[in-house]
């Protein structure tokens, strides 16, 4: 079985600081919804994409459950896409490299 990650550990792996206080714990199901929204908005609406990625990171900060390596890799990809949109090439490279370490066979689709 692969490793699982809790919220604070996952954020450390994502390179995200826990700057906001949580108002209640978030569920994995709610996190997956925000991840779906972020992926759906990538390349469609930059502002909605930024809002959805902000929600994804906030959800990960307050996550009350552990995540699988696959979900952690997906989070890294979303963080990488956000960094790419924000033209932060170094952060994007780090996020995508972390995702590849967790899921080396994953190939980004041409369209999301």
C-alpha cells in the first residue's frame, strides 16, 4: 500500500504555507469537487481557475482526512497549473516534478 498524507503534511509537500485558519474541517469529497472545478476552468476562464485553485489549496489546508498518493499527485498538478498560469516557472516545475514522483506514468491530457 502507498503512503497517505494528512492536510498539513500534504501542504508541506505541495510547498504551500498554512496561512489561513480553518473554520471547520473539510472533507475529501469537498476537496475533490474543488479539484474538478479547477481542472474544468483551466484554459477556459483564468479568474475562475484562480478562484478554484485557491479553494483547492484552502480545502487541502483544512482537510480532515488522509489522501492517497494519486490525489496528492493531482493536487501537485493543480498547483503546477496555477503556477504556470501565474508565470512562476520555478514553482510550476517543482509541482510537476513532485507529481511525477508520485505518479511517474501519468501523462497530462492535451485538453482538460
